[in-house]
C-alpha cells in the first residue's frame, strides 16, 4: 500500500534510480521508486544489455567463421531477448521490494515542488531524485515521417535479421551495432557527418578502428550529411551528400544512432520552476537542481550518458540529500566502446591534452604486437596510448584492443589515486597476460 509521504521519492528505475533507491535503503530511509515501464531502464531493455548480448553472439560467429562455413542462426534476436530477460532477474520488482524499496508502476509528474501525482494519487516527500533517463534523438530529415525507422529502442524487437541496414551516426551505439550486424551477415552501410567515426575519441585510434570495420565489410561514409529518406518497395533509400557530391544508399532497414535527448516532458518541471535546457536538467556539483531538495541524475543531466556514471550520481545524490556536508561529483570518468577490438578511454585524448597543455605533456604508445599473449592469441591489431603531464601523472589514456576495457581500469585507478604512472611497473602482473602492455608503457614512463 503506497503511503502518502516518504523520506525520498525516486522517479525512474534505470541505473541512476536503482542505485539511488538502494542507497536510500542503506541509510534507513523510507523510499518510493516510481517507474513507468520496468526496472532497469534504457540500459537493460534497449542499451547496454541487449547490445552486448548481440555483440557477443556476433563475435562468437565471427570467430567460428575462421574455421569453416557457419550458417547464421535464425534465432539470434530471440536469444538476445532471452539473455536480456535473464540479466533482468537481478533487478525485478520482487527483488527491489525484498531490499526494502517500495515500488510503484506509473508515470509521475510534479503537482508542486513537494508532491508528485501518480496513478491518480498524490504523494509527497522530503526529497526527490529525478532519474528519467533519455531517449533516442531522431533528426528532421525530409521524408522520414513516412518510414518505419529503427533506433536502439526498437531494433532489438525485430523478429529476424535484415538482409541490409543503413546506420546513421557513428558514435558508440552506431559503431557497435554496425559491426555486430555485419558479423551476422547483414550488409551494413555506416553514415557519419564527421570526418571519422567516434569523433569524441582519440583520432588515431578511431581511424584504426574504422579501418578494422572496413576490412570486415562495413561500408563507411564519413563526412556525409543525410538529406532525404524514402520508403521503397523492398526497403528504404537515403540520400547523402558531401562537398556537393550526392549518393543514394539503399537497404532493407535504416537505423538512427545520433545521440540522446533527455526525458523531461512528462515531469511538469516548468510549473515547479526546475531549470532545464534542451540538453537536460541543470544541476550543481552535488547533483542538486535549483530547488535544493530536488536532485537529478543520469542521462537526464549528463554530460556523460553511461550507466556507470548514472549509478555513481544516484548514490551521491541520496548521500547529499541527507548530509549537510555534501560531496562533489568526481571529475574522474572512463568509458568503453564495445566493438571488437574494444576502444576504452579515461581522461583527455592526445588532441585535448595538447590543446590544454601545449607541449607540456608526455605521450607513451605501444602496440599489441609487443605483447606475447596478443601474439599467440592472434590479437595484435591493438594499440594503446597514455598521456602524462611532465611530472608523470596520467592526464588521459586510450586503449584499442583485446580486453581494453578491463585494462583501462588499472590506468583509471592510478589516475584516480593521483599516482605517477611509472609506479605501475613495480606491480607484479601474471604472464602471459594482456596487462603486460601496461607494464611496458609504465617502464617507458619511468625512463622519460
């Protein structure tokens, strides 16, 4: 039975909301978690989990093809959905209630700054955490209204793999799905208006990854703008242009992966005076909005739309709500694009570091060809780069290669603890392992 008042109400049960709710229970608070769909949010149902399931299946098939002709199973997307449901079992309503969280399924809107309205019931709280996430951004392209296009929110509901696919947008989502579908036998055309894929990443490593995609059969069109879409008898066509040159691409399906937009409209924020922009709700370093007892976290606030960032923000927001000595959100961040090979990053790219520090940096690079484990595994197409200041402290790192995401965690720890990168060389690492790449880089740093 829902109460009329709680210590804290959390709106949205994605990564930010779930972690906020669990933190509130840990602090002994009465917490209500409101979600209009199902616990897990975009990550569980249309992002991290189904995409990684698809990527893993595609990788296994890609590897198997080295040893013979492999037929693509017809149940790939059904298996993705099964694995997604299996992963969801750790965050079901029953489990949340068992943890002491009161859960309400419905759409919440603010009646005033202290009260929300859900399912024809008004509920008040001392504090609120808004964690309603984001949804796929779809551009205003001529003809798009008449097309059944895909985004990450419906691509995993397909009953069968398309024969061909146009992917518009070469950020992490677009690149990951382009490679995965290509490995599953789909003819993929990837369109990006920037001059190379993954424009936010280190350009040297992005170009390396782009070459890998092309070598696997993905047709990459960089520097092209999408101008007009049209539905055809057997699929869709997309007109693209670059420097006056026009092309028309055709495929069975078209997928847009052009970023995210905050889910704000249903909250009634205007009436209660919460400040927001088209990019999301504005918060301070404590995750507070301009109304001190209302916090916001996750994709709704950014700037980094990753589940792990939302989770950290959610826990911090709840801690700050019940603590006069409020902590600041850390400026340490890391992420990974889960292609094969992976591209993982923390801190600044080399371009960003040179723009900020000029020549007052040291850049250390190594290829996977120098790592025995990579050689025997046949995974030598990787490359790592660590950028340090003149005192040897990590400003940023990018790793393209096998197990890059896990290895980056070691660099992230060194960076977060503010230790010189060279100290890593004194730590024993198992042989043969990919982490020897970091040992080599650390030894280079100690000699610089």
